[in-house]
């Protein structure tokens, strides 16, 4: 068993237990930060190993695959684990200034670390049922975080979030049962080999659709996204940032994994549905955002519309499109988490997230305004920021196969994104505050803890944007692995297969 | 046996959908637990049923001699039951807290976190 694979999982678990025991003392928050920092180092180590040695696989308890539980890190898993750790570290620091003492005593830091463990596990596992278990770890932690010390709003949003996510979980479980009945295995690598032998390929497509719906709910695609805008604007800002950055992306990751590796038997059917889903998701999400006036609600709807781009990359299934999907995934997590963190600072400075009720941030807190402009423009796809390259690759992929209409939708949605970002800019930053408040960053408590992660994530956006070449090359290698999973299969099952 | 259990799963799913379409949150949760039991049974049946043959390996050999029941789906179901139980307990408490703080279990009236209806 390789320590590189298990450390990114063990560290958050240990941190969670320690933080839980220390929840009544001020040490708990430092445990969370140190744990996230160590997790970041562990995932950096994993990344460097995977970059050098290719796919890394480890059998838990030394049961040989496909009988035991396998942990696998190919490039996609490794980059997702790394980006999870980066976001986790940033939010752990931000939590110093955002999470109240009451929430800490109720066990915020333990739940947060548990969430990171669940997300990391979902990215690393090579076994379908184990993926279900990690989904549950992630879900129960997110349930706790969502309603921690909550009032009416949090409970109300929580009910919808819990209800719809539980249904998707059960659907996922049913799909696992049926797929096991047809193939007799749950290991991804083994499944990839065995699905070809299934007699009734039509039934396999039915099961594929069950997975599509189950993961679709998690990823918040059209028409299954309703839980997201109902819940994401209610919890603490640190919590909603980590949710916005990571949770839906686990669904996208699961879709990419299953629909490139296992369910590639009837691409013309399944991926055509994905294509329509992607287009509707982009359009509905961005239109929903246009109708909102709450900082976080606008951003929540934009998560949905951006998920559409990633699904679009998967649906086209060309090498370039998958490059775009991977690039988009990484770019989006950084940018989206950052925007939610900024919403938190804006709320602390002005007292509200309703953009029509606040204002004046550009004049009194120009530094925050610049920090907002970077991820906001990146989200909308302005060159030279990371979002431009992500959108460029996806649109190029659609043009390459003459899907003019889809390319038009992708571009139009980008334009609409600018509209929403401009609305936040004009209302929250440019116009004077309606109550005449001139909120200054100086007055902010725990200023460093709040601004440091925002600045760090913004710098990452700029770096990816100014120097996209290595990141695109990385995404190309990742996409090649996704389209030809033979290295993955060999790493898991050995050469015998 | 498989056919009988499949029919039972169908009935469970039908009942759970009926319950989940109700506006009462508690009925929704009851529907949810029926659905999760249907899912567990699906895993069980999909692993093929071999009645009366426990998967026990006799002393002195490495593998079972005769045909035995598939133990893996049973292990999966067991895991799923435990996880489902935990989640359901959470959901029940959440429903109770929702009733306490919102004063209703009618899902149509649970709109605190959403925009006012026009």
C-alpha cells in the first residue's frame, strides 16, 4: 500500500478527530489549519509521483483487485485531490475570521475536515461502492455544516438540500446494484473491461442513465439543480465557499469518470443527452442568475451555468473537449470558491449580501474591488485570466466538429455572465452605499485571515491565465488518459488482464 | 424467488413515490426510507439468490466446495443499511427542527430561504 495514496485521506481524518476533541479550546482552529496544510503537502507529493510514474494504484488491506478496495490516482484524480487541498487550506484560514465561537464549539472544524476527507476519498477511490461510501461521508458532513447553529433560513435550505441529495444517493445505490448484477464487479478498471461482455447492452444504457441522473443531481445540472440555489446562500460564507468550490465538482468528476471509462458503449445516445443537458444547464443557470439580486444567489446560479461547460466538454468526447473540461474544472473551483469568500468580506463590510442594499466598496475598499475583479472577469472569460483559456478550449472544441449552435450558446452564456458580474460590480462596488456607509478594510476584524486566502486564490487565477501552457499540457495528458484508460486498468489489475 | 422479490421492489418503489409526492415532509421521509429499502433489496436480488447455502468455507480448504450464496451483495446491503439508517436519523431530526422553527411540515409553506411568491 502506498503512503502517497493514503496520506491525503488519513490526514483529514486525524485532523477531524483532533479538532473534535479540541472543539472547546481555541486550538481546534489551528488543528484545522495545520491539518489542511499537511494535506496540501501530501497531495503535492501525490501529484509529483503521479506526474513522474503515471497511474498509481494501491490495494487496501492487500486484497488484490478486483476483490478488495482499490485507491487509484491517475492525473485527473491527482489534480482534483490537489485542488481540493488548496481550496481546503484557503477556506481553513478564512474560517479564522468567519466562523463564530458558537459554531466552533458545535464542531465546525471536525465537520470541515470530514468533508475534505470525503471529497478526497471520492476522487481517489477506484471502486464504485466505495465511491458511494465517500459520497455519504461527504454528504453527512455537508449536512452538518449547512445547518450548524442555523436559524430558520438554514433549516429551510437544509431540508431541500438533504431531501434531494438523499434521493440521488438512493438512485446511485440502485444503479450500483443493477450494474453489479450485470457485470459481477464494482472495480472501475474491471468494469471497463467487463461491460463489453454484457449480453443486453440496452439494459446497460438504462443503468447508465440511472447513474447520469444520480450524478446529475450532485453536479446540479438541468433539470436536477433545484436544491443548489435553495441552499447555497444560507450557511456561513466559509461553508458556502467550500460547497461552491468542491461539492458539485465531485458530481462532475463522477460523471467524467463513469462516462469515459465504463459507459462508453453507446456514446451516440448517452453523450447526446449529455450535450442537451449541458446546453440547457448553461442557459438556465445564467438566466437564473440574471433574475437574482443577492450576491450569493447570483453566484449560486452561476455555478450551475458553469457546470454546463464542463458537461459540454464531456459530452463532445473529443480529446480537445476533454482537455477543456479538465481545465475548466480546475479553474472553476479556484474562482468560484474565491468569489464566495469575497461575498463574505463584502457582507462583513456592508452588512448585507443583497446587492441593491449595499454599495460603495470601490471607493472605500479598492483593494477588495481589485480582488473581486480578478475572479469575476475570469468567470466571465476575459483574457488573459484563467476563465478565458477554459472557455476558449471548449468553444474551439465545438467549432472543430462544426457544432456551430453549441458554440453560439457557449459564447452567449459567457456574455450573459458578464451581465451578472457587471450587476454585482455596479451595485455592490460602484454606486454609493444607500445608507451612506463607507466601509473600509481597516475596520475589518481578522483582516489578514480573511484577505490572505482571497489574494492567494486570485494570484493563482492570474498565474494560470498568464501562463496557461503547462496547465494545458497537463490537461492534454489527463484527457489522453481518460480516452485511453489502459494505463489505469494495468495499474489496477496488473499486466495479467 | 427473484420474481417475487422484484415485484416487492416494484410495490415498494410505487408506494414510496406516492408518499414522496405528498406535501407533508414526514410522509416524504417515510417514502424515502421505503425507497432506500427497495434499493437495498435490488442489490440483494441483483447478486442472485442462492437459498439455503451459507457461504461458509469448511476447515482445511481454501474455497467453498459446493455452490454457495454470494456474500458480497449481502455485505454491500449491510453497509448501505447502516449508512441509510444514519442519514435517515439525521433527516428525521432535521424535520423535527424544521417543525420547531418554521412551525409547519407543509413543504409548500417552507419558503423562508427563497424569494417571496409574486
